[in-house]
C-alpha cells in the first residue's frame, strides 16, 4: 500500500514537468502591411476608375460647427444626386519613387456645372490588412492644385464647408458591385453612397 501511494506522489510530482513539454501554440503569422496594400490597390484600381454619381450624401449636423453654419446646415441633411466624380490612376505620383502600396487617383468633381480637379491617395487600413473586413482604405479628397493659389468661389467654399473637399474618408467597396461607400471622418459628412455610370 505504501508503494502504491509513493507511485501516485511521484506521478503527481512529475505531471507538471511533462505538461511543460507540450507544444506551445504557434504565434499568429505577422501581417505584411506593405504586401497587403499592394494587393488591395491592384484590386481597387480597375474598380474605382470611371465616373461615379454621388447618389446620396448624408450630413450629420454638428453643434456649433462654424463651417456647417456657413454652408447653411441647420439639421441632419441628405442630398440626392449631388454631384459626379471621375477617377483615373494618377499620371504623376506625389511620392518619389511611386509606391505601389498606395493607390493614387486623380480626376474631377463636377458640381453645379463646375469642375474641380481632385486627388486621392488610398492607404490600406490596419484592420483590413489583418482580417480583410471593414473599411478597406483611408484617404482625403484633396483639390489637385496648389491651395491658396486663388480664393475659393461660393461653390468651392460650400464643398469645403460641407466637408466633402479637403476631408478624410474610409472607403468601402465590394468587388464586382457598381457602388461604393465613403464614410466621413471628423466632419459632418457621415456617408456618401456612389453609383457607377
């Protein structure tokens, strides 16, 4: 009987040692953000190229926001068939040398018969790089000219105050679908829904 207890004690004492020899879980593979960005931009280039209607622009009223007051936004507002946006891959890169992990596009925003030259540079979001879910890219819709070269006219000032020009957005695009969504960051533009022509 004494022998039996000593075997059990020995097994109990050695148990943790054998448990430590078990295989540790493998660490998750590291995300190659650069390669994920290159892959995404190759997919987005043909999808974004073309002419898009700003089918629906949803503005959230921000309290005491001087820009919205200037634009006449007094409550949450939705604009239908607001403008048109034409995009093509940028001919000249703003970074030297051109970096394929960024999607550079230039084009024109047509609003009330006026054409505003625009530029965007897409950068993959970290969430999308890791999980392939959520917004794919982050960017700003910039005017494609030297700022301050001349004072903005009333329509350009309205687009700036509204938060469409010179504002940051998340891009959500579903491959093979004729639409895309931009979600606004920081200003009153909540969501822009696009339909491709």
